[in-house]
């Protein structure tokens, strides 16, 4: 995953911990594809101020992840769920089509969705 994608995921986890102004600026610059100059005009802040805000937001997201580790836990859960799905599919291929396998697959799907 590229760095912007990583920050997008971190923002999903920790964005609500930022100030409202930080959220708005970050969303417009990173997700709304506004240039620093355009964001500067929109928010009435210098171009350098917008750049500094984006940098500080990404530093904050990194600190939150370092302390809380929610994104890491999420990835680990997703990997384990994928492995469970693989095992169930392997069991299906050996002809072991049981109610328990179907229940495991259903639970795995629910975990992946949350």
C-alpha cells in the first residue's frame, strides 16, 4: 500500500481525534485533491500554513498508531480471517462440507466487514 493509502486508513481510525479544522484541511488536500494554494484560499490560511497542518496531521496519525496500534490490529485480524477462509476452502475441496464450516465462513465474513 502506498503512503497516501496508509494515511487514509490511519485517518479512518484516528481522524475523529483531530480538531475540526485539521480534519477539514486534511480531507480537502489529501482526499479532495485541492492544491495547497487552493486550500489556502478556501481556508484563509497561508500556503505554508496548509502544508504545516497536513504535515502535523500525518505526524499525529503516526503517533496515535504508535501508541494505540489499531491499524496494526486491524491488519492482523484481516490476515487471520483470510487464513481461516483459506482453511475452510481447503476443507471444502476435500469434500468436508459441514454446517460448522459454513458457520465459520459466515463468522469470518462478519469479522472482515467490521
